C-alpha cells in the first residue's frame, strides 16, 4: 500500500493539502490499482474526497474516478493514458479525459480535454494541456511543472518545487490567468 501526500503554499492563502492511499496488484506488463484521496486548503474552500480505480498495461492505462466536493458538486471522470515514449530516464504520456459534474443545485455539465506529460526518473515532470466545458463555451490552457529538489536514499521521502499556470481562452472568463507555485513534501509509508 502506498500512502502519500503533499502540502503546497497557495498564493491566495493557506496551504493546499493532498493525501492519498493506493493499493496495486500485478506488474508493469499488466496491473490494477485502487485508492482513495482527499484534498483541500487548510484556510479556505471545501474539501474534495474520492476514490479511483485503474487498469494498466505496458505504460498505457484507463482510470475511472469519482469525487465529491462537499456541499458543491459530485463528479465522475475517465482518463485514457497512452505512453508515447519511454526510456530508462524519460517518459512521455498522452492523456485524454472526459468528466461529468453535477452541482449541488442540480446543474449538470460535461468536460473534455487532453494533455501531453513528460516525466523524468529523478522526479521532474511537466505537462501542457487544454480543457473545455462545451455547455458554457469555456476553454482553458494549462501548464504544470515539478522539479525534485531532494529524495531520501530509500526513495520514501521527497521534496519538490511545483509551479502551475492557466489561462481561459474562451467563455465568460476569457483572458483570466492563474499562476502559482510552492514546495511539496511527500512521504510513502
């Protein structure tokens, strides 16, 4: 069982905290995983909890997740991952996703998107993607990056520098930008 989490300073206040637990069976050739998670900010905003399951084979995978943002919404999403390149140090994945959200007030909508994600064996990663909510003509471009600053000799603990940015390119939030970053500490039990 893998148990981990991170706390990242949020420029809008407080810390964004993520905690997860996951169990895996099988190997890289064919495997499955299931887990639970919780995330939120210790100063403001609701907490999101959920569960997920994944089937994977040789770097490709299909994940289904259900999340509940308490008092706001419930959502179910599917993510298809295709591993486009893998070496001893580098991996490039192409992801496509679809989600269905139901707000507490009964409003329902779908979201779709895709991204390309690069990761390095030393814990560095970056991604660039686009997400869309067709019902409201909202399209957002986003980028994320993580740089591993320290990893313990037994690989159980790590300290990472995180950064993200997004911009709405259409819809009622057109032109709105959001940028941030922080430090995250992870420990696997």
